[in-house]
């Protein structure tokens, strides 16, 4: 899990937990990824139901 976190974010969990700026950075990225996923899901939902 540590390596996966490091691969995605460029730093380890220990650095993350001790640095407020890194926490904010990770959470902003997570929020952006979530919003993007919601948009993709909505777009697919519209396509499935035949709406543009």
C-alpha cells in the first residue's frame, strides 16, 4: 500500500501524515478524481438511455 501511495502521489504515507500541504494536495486530487468520475458516469448514463 505504501508503494502504491508513493507511485500515485510521489511521496510516502509517512510524509503525507506529517505535512499539511501534502494532505491538502492529496485531498484536492481525490476530489478532482471523484468529480471527473461522476461526470463520466453521468455521460455514460445519458448514452445508455439515449439522451445527448
